[in-house]
C-alpha cells in the first residue's frame, strides 16, 4: 500500500511568472531523489504544463508535490470553470484558448500514472505520478492531502499507512508543539506489530504522549477476507465509510495523551466497492463525496484533493486521507 505524504511542496500559481518558479522548486526536490535525466526531463515538462494550465484555464490554483521512496507525485488543483468533456480536452490539438492543445495529453503520456477529475463550475484536479522504482501491485491503495495552517512552518497533523491499517493524528493547536504530538504518534504507529489490536495500539500511543499537549487520533483496519472495517478513535478525527450509503464512524471522547475514557473499537461492513475517508478538524464536518459524479472511481489522490479543496478550513492544519481497493 502506498504511503505518500502530501506535506511537501504547496506552490500557489496565479501568474505566468509563477510557472518557471514552480518548475525550479519542483526540480530541486526531484534531483534529490534521482539523477535519471530522462525522468527529470519528464517531470519538468509535466510541471511546466500543469502550472501553465492553472494560469491559462483556471486563473489560479495550486501544485501539490510529494514523494516517498517509490514515487514522485504532482497534483494540480484549481476551482476554475472545469471541463464539460474531459475526454475531448485530453485529445491532442484540442484547445479552448487558442493554444497548441498539447497540455493534458502531454501530461498523460509523460506520467507513469495519470488521473483527472473535472466538473463544470467546480474545477479540476490533475494527478501525475512518476515511479522512482518498480512497485508491486497492492490490493489497497491510499493517499492524503495534508496542508499547514497558514503562516506555520510545520504541520500539526500527521498520517501514515502500514499494511492494511491507516492512522491520522491532529496535535492540539498548530505549529511546533502540535507537530511533536502528531509526528510521535506516526512513529509509534509505524513501529507497532501488525497483529496488535487497535485498542491496545491506541492505549500505547495514549500513554506515550502523556508528556505532550495531546491531540486527536484515529486508526482504521481493513480486513477484506472478513469483509470488515475496524475503526478506533479518540477525539475529533472524522471517519466516513462510503459504500451503498455513507455513514460516519464512531470515535471515543477524550484527548489522546491527556484524558481518555474507555477506548473501544467499532466494526463496520466492508467490500471491494467501499471507500474510507479520514479527516482532521481542518476539514469541515459537511465533507462528503456526494455531488461529484465519477469521483469515487478515481485515484485516492484525486479524491482526497477534490474534497480537501472544497472542504478545508483556512484556520487550521487540514488533512484528508482516502483508502480504497485498487
């Protein structure tokens, strides 16, 4: 299962002058990971096209850049006019603005993985992934978009995926103190034994965070053969299970690392069409994938980016994680 953290570069693009700046910033990150000139050239072209599309077609937007040891990901996110016919816009030489019409088609060809979602009046999200090394197919795929409270240098949220388990932690407040909470929770999650019950994992993290300001945290576990999802949370990490209908997942009251009552895990039915959304309170409680035709079939990174774009608060760190079957 992919564990790509969307807390790397967040690059606003609203002017032609920002396009080259975005390309240079992305290339500095990419060159730390690979010296493959062909791969670097592909990344540079995709960033250039994606950033320019934000200016020309949407007026402004953001590039999210992240990576792990296996992949380098680029998300181009805007709230512009969107597209009425995505397939037509992907074809070469089609343009709505008198350009050469090679942008989206070129991005798709140059990427190892590509996905897109666009709705008229709501905007567009474009996802491009570049493989740094071969990756084995996984039964479950995940991604998250995680952004920092404006003006802070570090994020008070952290997330991770390990095997068939996912976690999200939101340190109380924001800034360095909140980051210390969530980062420590993430380290403990990644170090835990895979057969440890979720309630015991949460109890261990609760005790280990006793010297911190605490926060909210949830862990989820998908058991495909048992057709079951287990969820255990403390505090206001929101869990949403999307299947034949959407249902909110139950968390326990309290603050992890400070005060918690009885820690319980709750089970829900799961099948190959199910999808899990977890979010910190930097995402509004109204968050739902309803009203976005075709979105649930898209890559988790696209789903996360669309919902994060439309439901994030501007007054907190904001993280939204999506997990589904490949």
